[in-house]
């Protein structure tokens, strides 16, 4: 049994239907130069790209 990678566990979540959810980047600093519409979009979580799903699931064996 493979151990869960803690860094992956903190960054990703697997939904009940198996989708991988992640929080968006580019929202920590230098926000003054970004448009309000873009900053609002960064608040919402995002579904991971299908090319990354396999790698995330590999590192979250228990589906944590």
C-alpha cells in the first residue's frame, strides 16, 4: 500500500463522483494589478485538467 503524499492531500480534493478539485493560483500578492473579475474567478475552486487527474489519484491512494 502506497502512502498518501501530504503535499498533494493539502492541495487537492477528490469529489464523490471522482473529480479532482484544486484551488487557483495567482491570488496571494500583487493583486492590485489584476482585474476585479479575474480576482473573483480566482476565489472559485477549479476542476483539475484531465491530464493531471491520474497523477493526483496516484498520490492520494485513499482518495483523501
